[in-house]
């Protein structure tokens, strides 16, 4: 997809920061929630976040086609949340979120770039502790 490439150093920094926040979350999880952290994962951040594997994204693309987003010539669904909302990245580089739990309904801008989307996710992880 065209658009801004993520800097490898930035991705490494984001991963380290998110990993540290998740480690902190795991330590406080049992006292806070009353069950062991082995049940906690990204699905436990807000209402859940699932970044799809490339194989899953490709399979969905073959099955459903591109997400129908006005102004984007092509948009690939790459993630979802626990409420069934979909996240797609368009050829503009914007990340879009479906307004309902449907592949074919409206989408609205969730982030101006994949980097911004990941930064938002990192903040959500950090706020869980």
C-alpha cells in the first residue's frame, strides 16, 4: 500500500513501551480484577483489539474485497475490536474504523496514519494499569 512507511526504530520503541505497559498491567491484574493475568491479553485492553495476521487480512480481502470507503481507491481491513468494528488502512495512509460491526457500513477516520493508530493503542495499553 502506498503511504508513509513506519520507521524501524520507532516500531521497536513502540513495542518496548507497549511491552513495559503490558508487564505493569500483568502485575496489577490479579489484585485489580480478581483472576490471574494468564487470562489477560490485548483482548482485555478497552473492549479488545485484534491486529490480524497478513494471511487473515489477505483471506478477508479475497472473501469480502476492499472496505467500501469513499475517497479511498482501496482499503484493506487489518484489525478489529471486541465490538466487531473493523479497522482498515486506505491508500491515503489513513486508518478507518467501521461505525458498526459490519464490513459494508460506513467508516470514519480513526487515525491519520498507521503510526498514529499504534500510538493510540499504546496509550490505551498504558491506561489499563
